[in-house]
C-alpha cells in the first residue's frame, strides 16, 4: 500500500499535460545542477576546514577563473556562463575581451542563489 502523500503526488502528475511535464523536468534538472554545485562547494569547504586552521585559503578565493572554467564548475553551457557574467555574477574584464570571475565571487553568488531558493 502506498503512502497517502505518494498517491496524491501521483494523482497530481497524472493531471499534467506534456508541456507542463517538460517544464517541471527542466526545473528539477536545474535545481539538481544547483544542488550538485553546492555539494561540491560544501565538500571543498569541509576539506579546507579539516586540512588547515579552519580558515579558507585566501589564494584560492582570489583565484581568477575564466568563463569556460565557470561554465565547467556550474555544469552549464559557455553561452549561459557568459550571460551570468554579464548579468549578476560579479566579473572583471581583463583588456578588451577577456572576462574573469574571482572564485570567492562565484562561491558567494552560488550561496546567495541557494539561500534565495531555500537550499541553504
């Protein structure tokens, strides 16, 4: 016998049309990606806490990442990473075309996003 909560979820899913199912899947995949990034950040923080004196390594936090490195860390496409750098993710231009993101800024951005969505 299924729990009542599972039955009500299954009944709600049965009422969704194809478009709504695709939208829900996209949201779940996006949230899963954010959770994976947050997990990696938390694991890295735990390593830094257990391997040193409890303070984060300032050199690592000041490291400048390229946009492809940011895309890889976030598991998003390059175009999306550039879009984030233009709209919300703190970044700096080096010269005319090169864009860099401080690791600390990326970590803070992800923490704010996770907190605003109720993950932290």
